[in-house]
C-alpha cells in the first residue's frame, strides 16, 4: 500500500512541476470539478517566491513552499529560541509561537525549528549569531549557515573547561538541566541554571558569548553549594557539577582567576565562521539520493512511516533554499510520511534536504500571518524558529479593496475574490498573496474562498505596495 501511494504521489508531483499555474479566471465547470492537483507560485520579493500546492487524489494534501535565492542582498536568515532564552528565569516554559517570535523581531517569514522539551529546552544544535546555545544531538542532521552559504551536516562536538593551571574538565552539555555526574555550562541565553538535585554552581564572568567553535575566556567569581536553580545575569556563565564532578574543580580554586572554555565542532561545514544553526532530522536527501536516515539518527519507525504534518529545508543544485511546510491530520490534508516528504523535496528540485520538527509544531509565517493550518487547531508554542528578514519597503499604498460577489459563503460552497485599485482596475492575481485568517474557510492562490464551518473569517490580500482586508461570514448551506 505504501509503495502504491508513493508511486502515485511521485507521478502527481512530476505533473505539478510541469503544469501551468492556476489562474483566478476559472470556468464554472472547473470550479465545480477541480483538478486533482493545483499549484500556484507568487513572487513575494526579489529572490523570494511562495508556492501553494493542493492535491486532492490519491489523498488530500496541502503543501507550502518558500523559495529563497541565497545569498540575496538585503535578506538575512537567522535562528532564535522562543522567549530569547532556553529556560525561562521565572520557572515557566520559554516556548513561543512562530508568529510571536516573527512579529516581535519584525521578521518577514518564519518556520518552526527543532524538537524541544515541555520546558522549551531545545533537543539539538542551535547557534545564534556565532554563540553556542545548545550542543548537537549525536548523529542528527543540522542546518548551519553564515552570510554566504547554507550547509547540512551531522557534526560531532566536544568541549572542555580549562583551569588556570591547564587542567581540562570535560563539558557534557550546554544550557540544559544537570542530571547525574555531568558538567553543564549555562549562559545568559540559557535563562537559568537548573539541577534535578542539589549541586555546585560555579559562577564566572565573561565579556564574550560562548563560542560555537573556539575559545571563550572566563573570570571565576564564586561558587554556590546545594543549589537547584540560579537565574543568570548578563555577562555571567555558570558551570554546574554534582558532588563527584565538582571535586576536581574545587582544587586550588581562587577568585578572579582566568579560565576558558574550548569548544570543538567537527564535520563537513566551516564551524569557525558559522553564524546560525538549527537542528532536526532525519536527513531526507543527500547528494540527490533519498536516504531518510532513521536508524542512524535514532528515530522510531512510526514517526517515519505514518503521515503527519511536516516541516523541512532543502537545497537545489543552484543554491536555492526551500522551506517546506505540509499540513496534516485533517480532511483537507493528510500529511506525508518521511519517504513521501523526501520525494516531494526531490520533485521540487532539491538534491539535499533535512526534516525538522513537525506535527502540531509545523508552522509557516509570511507577511504578518500564518499561511498553513496547524494541526492542533491553533499555533503551538515551539522551542526555536528559523527567520527571514527582508528590507523594509516604502510606506504602503492603502487604496486597495477586496471585491467579492457576496459577503457570505456557504459551508461547502465557494466565492471568488479579486483585489482592485482605487480606480476600479483589477490587480493581477499573480501579484497578490491571498491569506485566510480563521479555520472556518480556506483560500487558494487564485482567490477562491471555500467555506468549511459556520463563523467569521478575515481575508488579507497582500502585495508589495500595500494590502487590503475583508471580513466575511461562512453560513450554513441550505
């Protein structure tokens, strides 16, 4: 059954990429009996496009794709943890929705990132502007980049805390809770130092952030005993150790002595110049081959073979970066297995791709709104996000108006929307990004709104030079 579905999906994906984009001027018969697969592509800005794919057979699917030409002058790609800290200092979870992270940082677009714990602790690798925020999960795929290139890799990491006498103490992790006989380093971006049992907290000062690869100088200030929590201040770094691992650190300990952390990352990327990174896994494509590295990256088969919402990143041979979010767990979109997700990336022209956190976390934010339909029914707060920043445009023109033949749409029915200028001329549909805010309806990129359940929805029609909004109501069908 899986092989048959994959074969059908691959055929449809090939058709998609060769098909002509759908247009707003559809005939009545076309609207009554829509094709099995439709695809629309919109130019959002120079070097950035959005594609919306709707498949109706052999199973329902909605896929959203951002195509980024990279590097692109004026466009920045960054990674950020929810709430700006891994663990919240007040004891609450630090997780945050993708739209909230994007809105407060004024990002134009964003997707969810890595897997995370309930407290917001990121489970894999994260670099923020050259700072190591979370160490790699062994053998799992990561995406790492700077201003010039984006790479996928599976790095190995090691780090040591070096005393003034040159004695090295192995570091087990960064910005996570201390458990057992470990040594854990916590930085201000970690939020607070947390130990499951009373432990030693060695407090240092540093004028630099913790380097992902290289040396970070420290100045020892004092040690706290029998601690379980410690909120960090700016410029501090805390080393946590239990009774067993603290012993060697306590030898000849003197205030205001110079220590250092030496961090090493080894793999296929240039980590000395790495600026940003997010993790996920498993690898989907490598050098054009579909690999779906499940066992090597420690994932369970059910996670791989069942259809779920998905988020991932791919790279084409010419260096274009694709951010893909697939909806799932609904009658509108079943989601994809990881093998099907890998096939989609390959059909979209990628030679390399990795999976990120999916399920209810899968979110795509563009131009102030969430474009996909998160499977939880609302956005899930996540551990981190990948953000795109674009140059600000001149003040927007506001003389646009969304025009429709009816202020209501029936459940199971549809209505076509168009965007007009003040003089009544219609804005070409290929220049309009259609967004439906609310789960009572959905809109395709031809401007066709379909009613799902009674209630109000808000429609945004966004262009480079301005936008317009229209409130509609979905009513019960007669």
